[in-house]
């Protein structure tokens, strides 16, 4: 695949590293105004770093945009005359709708929005994708790219705000749960390093059990709860204190906030 990443900041670099490690590219163009920030990629034979967005576009088929929202429209205007039918445009810019992209480029392009999270840096992103009518012809291609960087799911665009809360903000929510588990482990006698290791790998194991088995969480919970046992005692105490309720309410509050921000931007 001939891919260009337009705007190789933190997210762009994470995507680039994942593509290189997984041998997912024929050629890769990386653009950045300050090339010193991406000079680490100069050692790869099939990777070109440049400040020239047009050069990257003209030598690539798949264009992944990871620029700041305030710069996106002007960049689209600067490259639109170089776009052809072969190009697949993938935007990772939060809040920039397909309708706004089409307003600049027109509807006759393969346009896809991607919402990865920061775990893309370690190849574990949950990335949500949506597309315009023509872009739906290339959605499987986009999934193939992001599946090399974790897991991907195609959704309707009206769920992208919700996906931002569940997946992108969700990283922070899970980090807080892992931190709380770490704090509890310290109180129970482990030192800080041991406590965090226990919390991290236990949470990873719980997720992988569900991923590999396809089970509902309650099925796995039933396997470790016994009548009058310590696990059900702990679970019930957490629920009495509002664990599930507070998490749900927090995610709904996050969703309400992101919609407020969107209205303010409009």
C-alpha cells in the first residue's frame, strides 16, 4: 500500500510505527512542518519524510490526515486539485464531519473518518470508522489498515461522538480504574511497582478472556464467585458504593460535554 500521513504529530507517528512494524506499506510519506520531529523515520528505505504535502499526495493512494482541526480545511484546499479517483481520504480529526470534508472536496471522493485511541502507539487501538457513500467501497481497506494497529469497527457517523467517549476517553476511564486497583493493592501490602504490575496484567487478562471466548462479562464473573465467597462480597460492596452507576453516569456526562463543545464550534 502506498500511504501518506499528512501531519505526523504524536498520533501520526504512532500510526507510522504500526504500519512499518507490520510491513503494511509499499511506500510511506510522512509530512511535517518541522522535519526534526520525525527524523527518526529517515532510516527506513521505503519511508520519505517531507514538508511537501502535494508531493506526498501525488505519490500515494491512501491519505491519512492527522493534523490539527484548525489547519485541516486549508490543507484540504491546498491538495484537492491533486486528488484523483484512486485516492482514499482518511481523516482522524475529531469533530470534523464528512459533510464538512465534502463541502471542500465534493462528494465524488472516497472519504472515511477514523477515530483511534492512544493505544494505537502499542498496536492495541480500538478504532471506529465511518464513510461517505463512495467511501463505503473502501471501508474494508481502512479496516485492514487499522486492524494492523489493534481492532476496528465500522459504525454510522451519528455514533462517532459516542465512540469518542467509549474508546478515546475510555482509555482515561480504564487508566483510573487501574490506578484505583493499584492503590488498593498497595493498601493490601504490595509495593507500588508490584501493585501496578498486578493491576495492569489482571485487567489485560480480563479483557483477553472476553476477546478470546466471546463471553459476556457476567459469565466470567460467575466463574470466580462462590457462595459466601470473598469475590461476591467485594463486588456487592462496590455496587453498593455505586461502581457501575458512577461509571455509566461519568460516560454520559462526557458524551453531553462533547456535544456541547460541538454546538459551540458550530
